[in-house]
C-alpha cells in the first residue's frame, strides 16, 4: 500500500544508514569470531540489530554465547561470565556484570552498548533450560519471515516509542520490539496493524503458527511463534494496549508526523508544581526510601504491589484515593498517593454481623459492650452497627506509622523501609530527583490527547 508522505519522512530519519548497519555488524562479527575461537561456545547476534529492525542511533548489540546443554546451570554461569570477561578485555572494553535470570556481561566497545549473554544451545524453544535460550529462536524466526516488512516494523516501533507505549519493562508495561515485529508480520504491514488495533478488544488472540496449547487471561494474547506455551504480550497492560489502540484510531483518521515524534516535555518548577497542586484541591503524599539493590524488573512490581496495599489501607481507614503511582530512581524510590481528603472524623462506623447469625452476633455484642465506643452496638436493618474511635484521623500519621508493615509490602521494599522512609505532604512532595515523574503525574493525559493538544487538532 502507498505510504503517507509523513511515513516516508519518518523512515528517512529513523532507517539505519548503510554505514551504521555495516559498522555495527562488523563489530558483532568480530565478537562472534572471538567467542568461537575460544572453542567453548558458538555465538550469534540476536535482537533488532541482527534482524535489521533497529532504529537509527540505537547503539545496542546483543551477542549470545551458546553453550552445550549438558552443562549445569552453575557451570554455564561460571564459564559464560569467564568467557565474556575474556572477550571484553580482548576488545579493551569497560564492562560490568548484570543479572537477569542468570548473570551476563554488559560492555562498551567502540561506543556500542553490548551485552554478552551465555545461554544453552537447545534444539528447540520448547526445550529451553533458561528464559534467554528462547531468544536465538526469535531471531531466526523473524529473519525467515520479515520479508519486506522491515520498514513497517521501524514505523511501528517509532509510533509506539513516540506514543510512550514502547518497552516491555515493568515500569512501561508496553510493547517489546519482538512483539512489534510479530504483530507487523501477522497483520501484513504497519497500516494493516493499525486498522486491526483500532478494533482490538480485551482478550484479543493472535496465533501466527496456529499452535497455541495454553489458555491465557492477558489483555492481548500473542502466541509466541517459536513457543506455543508463551504469550509474547504477557508484559503488556490493558492501559498500554488501549493507548496504542487510541493512537491507531487517531492516526488513521488524520495521519501526521506528530504521531512519530515525542517532543521533550520540560519538568515543572517547584513553584508551578505547588500552584497546580493547590488548584486541584486534593491532598498529595509521597513516601521515599532507598532503592533496593536489584534490577527494575524485580523492584518495580514490588513497588506497585506495596503502593496498592498502602492504598487499600488508606481507604479502609477513611482516606479515599484518586490516583497512586510509583517511581524507581537510582538512589531512591517514591510511592505517590493523591487523596481526596487528608483527614477523617474521629468516629468511624463498623458494621457487624446480622443478628440472624446468632453466634457471631453475640460475640460482636460481647466484644463492643466492653469497649469504649461513641455509640452502639445498635441494630440497623437487621445488623449490629457500632461507632468506634478511628485509629488515625490524619493520613500523614498513618503513612508515618509502622502499621504499614502489617500490609502486603514487596519483600525488598519492606527491607528497605525497615531502614527508614520519609513522608512529605502537598507542595513539599516536590523533589528534584523525581521532577519528571511528579510533573507527568500532575499532567497525565492519554497519548492521543497529548498529540491533539500539541497539534491543535
């Protein structure tokens, strides 16, 4: 199908130059040869560089070192890291160990960000011994099915990046590069994907190879072409799925280069933040504590779990929440709560059992007759009700209390908070380390709403 003029313009900006492609591939080939000279493992480039679906300027190169599946996990880690260090030193690289399911090496070589990842050379993706073993099969599959869709994949990736829905990390919960590739191939191009996405409903299921044999409950189900028991879209949240759908509808109605560009949004100043917050009339509270020494994929889900547990505690205690959010920075993490009220009456109603449940009703009566209460127990619509003193009449006191440790906090979050946490209220929540996060929280809007405001359409 004929491309929109704006798409040709975008491709001219994001398609890798022949020189860039050749340079990165040459480095990759040298690394492969170095690995295989060792006699310890085979090697291959994986990811978007290997598949020619990387956006110009992306300087990431993944080289997987494929070891004999007979090796134990401990030997794979030991030999894999040892070989990776030797390769990095041979290339005069700066490097550091990183951890996913098992350790790998991240190195900077000739200005490229390179991951040297040990994995098992398993015969098929259904026989993997670790999650990374599947990646080489992804690369082989896309290379054999990409046909003439490389430009369509680039458009899809840039469209998702500009829309803020690209990335399968736990903070973004969006579209991975591999998911963009599979969707583009399945639908037969960028435009066909957008037309389908505009009609998506929760539970949409795509099975390119018609081999799925497991039920999924995720918002979007894309059966991995190389593994019938895996959903490629498992990390995608319902919100990101429909933000992409919203963007697709907007673009099909009125194509514009604005859908491929995300202009920098400067953070608010402390003064503007305070003014906007005052205009809202709500009550903002932040909790900050030291960032646990684990990867974002480990910490962020625990931040979300912890924030949701604290929200439930706040609401049970009479403090209704409008929105909550979390942020992980290098030094500290923040849990953010916007409440509709900062205080609550000293009295709260506690509804007891129906009197028809005689045993429970008698226990309830006996308990509260002996306690200091404002009123009750009394009978209302066949149930006991008692009006009791509230433990916390100010949200800030609850957030500063150790009662937080009675709710379901993430393991690493709990451990960090045991060392101490700080609670700020209102304009005092402003923190330079979290300036971008706080600014986006107050200015939250859907991707299409943002584009319409920018373009005035």
